C-alpha cells in the first residue's frame, strides 16, 4: 500500500500546499502485508510546516511534546504468524518501527505498552484491540482513544485492516 501525504501551511500570509508526496510506504518484506507508515512527526512546540518529514530509522514513538501520525495496515493474523525467517522479521521490525519494536513482549506476541496517548481510527476492515482485561472489536469508522495502556492488535478476518494512529507524547 502506498499513501499520498499533502501538507498545507501559510507562506507569506497565504495558505498553500507546501509538499505533495506520493508513494509513501514502509511495507515489510518478511511479514507479508504489514505496513506501518509514519507520515509525520512534530517536535515539541513546532508548527507542522517547520518539521522535516520522518527519516528512515527515526523513532516512531513521540517524546513529551511531540506527535506522530502513522497509518498501519494489519494483514490477517495468519500472515503475522507465517514468517519463514523470524530473525529477519525481527530485524525488520527494529529497522522500520524503531522505538515501538522494542516495546513488543516476546512472551506475549504483539502485546506492548507505550507512554503515549493514542487516537486510533479504523479506516478499512476490522481489528481487535486486546487489553489486560478483555478486548474490543473495531470496524471501519470506529475510534479508539487509549492512554498509556498495555495492548495488542489482532486481525482475525481474511482481509487487511487499515488504521490511522495519532500518538501524542
């Protein structure tokens, strides 16, 4: 999946498009269908137009005062478990979603805790968000707001699901 990101800002008192980038993708090679694309990140106190686009290898998790915007495509669970080379997949997680990959719990695949407030908006498909005490099924149009929770994601359907996340440090 590729994403088009359009940035608009005020330049000389006039609103205008300042960047129009197509083809943004972070699709994994070793986990078929998994694509967590970091689309934007702000520094503390910065305006959108001031900050550079994310760089490869940049920590996707925002520190206090920062924000991150990601769109993640979750393939069906079978793809997440059907990995021919687990070591290569692990290295790919560390390279493509640094900061977040280190939060995953090896003894509980997919479960993790982040020190952020997260807004998740399901754009397509259906996903399950699992917590310590229960889970919730989310469908296209549903919104989840979570604050510093331990959680994990599961796509129990046969079709990909796409979720937009805004993470606030």
